[in-house]
C-alpha cells in the first residue's frame, strides 16, 4: 500500500454525514477500491494488476474467501467441473480432480492471490460508501474489527465484490425460541459427527440442503428434508460427462427450450420420477428457470438414493415449532433433536452502499439484468452478482478491468 497518500482531516462539521465534531483520518487511493476478498474481488484485482492499475482490497474477515474458509461444510466440493470455475489468467492445476474439494479450492485461491501479489486489507469492514458529487469521488467509512476509530478512504472507482452470499438467510419460524435443541444455519455446519444417532430436520432443498442430508446419513444421523417448493434435480454427470458442460455445449447449437427438454428426458431416465419422492418439478425447465429467476437446479450427488431407501424422509413445509416437536403444514407432528437451516444467503450491499440507482434495496443485486449489471454510475462497479457462479464473476472482472483501464490511461 505504498502508493496510498494519507492525510489527516480535521472537520468541525461534516455536511456530508461522515462524522460530526470528530477527528478522522482520510486516505486518498489513486486506484480502485474493491470491497470483498472472495473469488470475485480477487479476480478483479488480478485483472486490474495485469493492466497496470493498482487497487486496494478491503475484507471484513480475517482471511480471503471467508465464505469458503469459515462458513462452509467440510465435504463441500465444486458442483461444476473445474474448467467452469477457474478465475482469469490461471487455470486449475492438472493434478486437481474434476470437482475440487473445499480445501483444494481454497488452496487455489491462495495461490491465485500470491501469483498476482494481491494483499487484501483484512479485518477492515466498510461501514458506508457514498458518492460525493462535489468532489467527483467515492468516500468510504471503514472500521477495523478490533478498533473504534473509523478511517475514511476516498477513491475514483468503487467495486462491490461482496457477492450474492454475504449474509446467511435465517427465516423466522413460529415457536423456534421454544425448541429444546440447536437450530443452526448451514454456515455453522461442518460435519455430521455431532448429530450421530439424532433426528435432524433440514429446512431447504437446494444443493446445500441435499448435501447436508447426505452428510448426516453418512454420519449415522436420521435426517428429514423439508421441501417447500418445486425443484429441478439433475444428475451431476451423464455418461461420464458433466451435465452442466453438456448443457453449455448444446446451447451453442439449440434453443434453450430444446436443451431443457433434453435435460429433463435424461434426468427421468437416470433418476426416475422425482415427484414420487416428494420432489415435484417446476413447469419452467431448469435452464429457463435459472435464466429468469436465478434459481439453480440441484445436482444429485447421491441424496436421491437415500430418499428412495427411506434413510432421508421428505417433509412438507413447517407450520410451527414446539419444544420437542415440529408441526408441518399437513397437520402432522414429529419429534426432532436439531434443526439445520439450509435457507441460503443474500447480498448485503444495500446495508453499506448509499446508492439506490445501481443495486436493488430488496435483494441487493444489480437492477440491470445480466450481462449488463457489472457497471453502474459514477465509477461504481459490481462483480460476482450475475447468479452465474464463478464463471459470471470472471466475466465481470474482465469487463471491469478493461473499462477502468481506459480511464486510467487517459489520466
């Protein structure tokens, strides 16, 4: 950070709302500021560096890729083949398996940061970011994790790279405060050993919910899965080939509807009628649903076979929770000893970015649909909000770096 110019600003009154009667350190950053040191933030920083543009990366946690390192279960692997998950300018090593484990993916990200000499400022949370029209610059209030004093940063370009999964979604469940056992989100779940021999209710039938149920089975727990809505379940591979990769290839030649019908036919042949297992499919095909709503189909890794054998029980939505039991929407009650919320994550951009034009306050995602959501106004950019995983984040990173480079060279 030797290119930062630090100045001390003493303001008796701050008309822009960044502090009143308070001494504040102000740091002027000549290049962009990137908020978030996950895969999206690292990808943008690397693309900028490759074009000769220095940047500063702020990360509120103590490490890069905190969602992967601190808030994911141990058995997690990339659900898509590695070639669809690599960051710009650095493929995965040939020695890595097709679906790298959580540990291997973290190693890849650490090697990526080292290769491009990306050194995030850890334990530095952005309290708020606001565009100052008078200065033509972005002003960020930041605070270190263990300190009270805030530091203000000023920059021309601001890149929000906190992603779609910054905060856990924990829905309110009637009576949850009465439940005698633990109620945890999957962000706190590591492995099923602690639940051996216990009846566990998993709420949410996305990829995380399905995989946590499978992990619980493998550790001799007795899981049940709450399925509240319709869901597409696809095989992870078809004849040894990635289903996702096959779909991407077919989309080059056929319309989305045709590819959807092919995927559903193959899924019926390989997985059977999932509706008989309590997993009804939506009317829209898996690709169409993903494109228009962002809802990702589930890739089966063995959970369906456990549902067929009865090792995993499918349950309807919850009406309320009691001390020892859960009452379902169909009126039935059942005892459980723990509840795991596989209810996903959400963006937190709206909590710190004072900008109503680029991001939606409702879901914290860009208002412009893909592929145009990466660029906002006044030097604001968004990386990793495409609902298209790491592939989408890499696309954003390249576009952002190219756009900023044009301005940087002109200075």
